[in-house]
């Protein structure tokens, strides 16, 4: 054994480790010294930057969501000019939204556009709101949308009223009248649309006061309903008694009252038009309400005939043909219009197995108010009119067909007093008026008969006898030999007179010259005689002879002067 302080030899094996004790002794833990440690951790300033950024992003997101308007769906018939993310929605050229997506419907018939609107436009998305595409358009009414050539196509929004709505059907064409234009709307009912179109003008006395907004076909009565808009301040012109008729720009009518040709403006010529007429008060009645319905007549004459006035219906039956007579033809009484033809039809009488062509006429006393429409200061009623007509019929008033226009062959009904007309048969209905045959051949026959009656009233027998006697006398005188001798003598006398005139023309100057010489010689003789007498050598009657010679010389001088001025006096004698 070695001491504890000595080390074992190097080649000796290591000593075995002592086994651990079965129960180690308890060792008291060492108590460490107390050190003060802080549990609070300090935050770095770098962590504040993400926090601030998150707060700002949240605020911006909330603001964006708050300002973001609703999403709407607009259905278009075509996608022309629509681009997702670029096509704007505007009102009065102010942006209110943008088209976000464009797609086709499931059946590929329409284009569905989804748009995001601004928050300010949300309260204007109502049932009456309208949308349409604004693009360059060329029509009969002019050119529109030229500004989109530079700015691009956009969708126009027109706010309306009603309940909130998020799905809309866009208009195919821009509306003729914007919703913010003051005025009132009315409906017109017509059998045919004719030349009317959206934007057609509405005239009052030649001034445009409105336009046609649109039209549709009524499925109930299959009539055309035309919507018109009258602008302020002209909406007060429409009353319950107003009348509307169409104006096509060129009106050419040929009827029983002649040929008429009338033109309107070029716009009316292209788009047609509507004419408004309001009669004076009180016939006009109160002002019409919004969307009141009126009848649209074909022309002014039809509108005038449809006015609410007293009409007394009568029935006529003409024995001949009524070709050329149409409804609306005037009814004349001695050349004055007193009504119009209401209807011309063909009827079959089963009891008599006969065909009849009754003609219904409306007598309108208002057309002749100065003469017939007022009695004792009171307007005439139907009973008074029928009494007046019955009185005139008893005096011979009869109806007949007359030619209204020789060019078109139109006929009219004319009433006049026929002399010698038989009285009306008893039991005749008070609504029927008597007529006379009015064919052209019968008219000519009647005229010829009147002429023949006047000729027959002349004293033709005596006149013919006188003419015959005159002819016989002339014939006897013409065959008489005395007449032949007289004519021969007359011809001979005329030849002599002609020769005498020619001789007188040649000899008259010499004769006048001779007469002047005789007058000069006579004057010289008288002078010699005067000297002789003055000498006292003449006889007692010589002064008388000299005076006679002096008178003769003066007479020859006067005769010579007269013949020089009037040589024809040798044949005809001296004029008084």
C-alpha cells in the first residue's frame, strides 16, 4: 500500500472508483447573493412606424368605402362605345361614375354593363332615371354629339323620380326633351303615325311651342299614342277645347271645294309636325291637365268639322249615281255652306229587295249664324232648325248633286228652290229631305227644255209669215225686168259721172282762167261805160245797163273763186 501522498507506478492498473453511497449526505444549498432584476421591456420607436401606417391605411380604406357609391347594372342594346374602366357616366358634363365591366347577356341579345356610381349620385338613382349613350349622330333633325369626337363616347344620366332602383334599361336614342326643361306633356291619339317622328315640332300659329317625345302602339284599340311636350310658357295654350292636326310640310288637297297647296318649314317637311289650335274663350274651356288625351286629326278641315257644335242630321236619297260624293264634302244652300256630308253608304232593303244609297248630312247652323242661327236673340236648338228647314221645304227647297270641281270630278250637295216642285208626301220622316235628279244629262235636258219653252212662247207663226212675204217680194223684185233696166241705167249714169269728173279735173283750170278773163273784160267795159256816161253822151237807160253788167262781172268773179275752191260743185251743185 502506498501512502496517500505517493502516486502509483505508471504500469500499475488504475485503482477502482469507490461506489457511491447508498444515501448521499444532504448538502445545504449555497445561498446566492440577491440581485435586483427589472421585468418591464422598453418598446423601440421603429415599431411605431408600421402602426401609424396601418392606422392611415385603415382610415383611407374606411374613407374609400364611405365615399364609394353603389353599383348599378345598365342594359344596352349594343355595346358601341362602351369600354370597361374608361367609359364615364356623366350628367351635364360632370362625372358621376364609370363603367367597370361589360358583358353579353345569357341569350346574347343584349349588353349588360356594371357601373360604379359616386356617393353623391346614389340618391338620384330612381325609377325615372334614364341612361343613354352620347355619340355623334346624324339625323333628319340635325347633328348631335359632336363633342364626343374629342372627348370620347360617354353615358349620359338624367335623374328622375320614384323609388330607389339599381337596374336600368338604357334608351336607344337620346330623349327629345330633357326632364329639367319646364313644360307639360300630353297624349295624342291617331289612326296612323304618318310622317311623325321623335323630335317633330309642334306649332301654334306658325311658332314652335313643343315637340314630339315619342310614340307607341296601343295593344287595346290598336291606335297610335303620340306623346308631345309643350314648353313653358306655352303650356297654358292647351285647353280642353284645343284641337291638334298633323302637318306634313306639304299639303296638297283636291276636293269639291277646289285644289289647295300649302307648305311649312323645311324641318316640318323632313320630320312632319303637329299643329295646335285653341278656340277663343269660352269655347276653349279650362286648361288641360298633364298627360290629357286629345285626338290627332289628319288636317285642319277634319279638325274644324269635329268641333262640338250643333249638328242636325238629315238623310237624302238621290235617284241617280252618287259617284264623286265623299264624306266631308260641303253642303250648300243657295251657294252658302251650311254643313258637310257625314257618310255615304250602300244599304239593302230586304222587304223591297232594293238597293239604296242614303247620304247622311249634318246641317250646322253655326256656319250661317248671321242669317239662321239666332232667332229673337236666342241660339237655335235642334227643334228650331228642323222647323226652319221644314218651312223651306214647303216652299220648294230641294237637294241635288252638283259638281264641285270639274278637274277632279268631286261632287257636293246643293239645296235650292225648284219652281213647280210637288209638295212632300205625307208621312215623310222629319229627318229626310226631298231631292231631285241631278245627273249631268238631266241637267242639260232641263236647260234645253227651258230654252225651248222660251222659244215656243215667241210668235213664230207671224214672224215666219213676215219673213216668207219679205223673201217672196225680194225674189219678185230680183226677177223683174224693170230692176234689170234700172241697174243698167244706174251703171251707165255712174260711168258718165266718172267721165265727167275726169273731164272736169282736166278742164277746170282752163274754165277758171276763162271766167277770170271774162270778169276782167267785163270790168274794163264797165269802166269805159262809166267814163262814157260821165261824159254825158249815153242814152237815158245806159246807167241801168251798166249796173247790171257790173253785177254780172261780180257774179262771175265769185263763181270763179268758188269753183276754184270747190270743183265738185259742177256735179253736186253748191252746198248749203
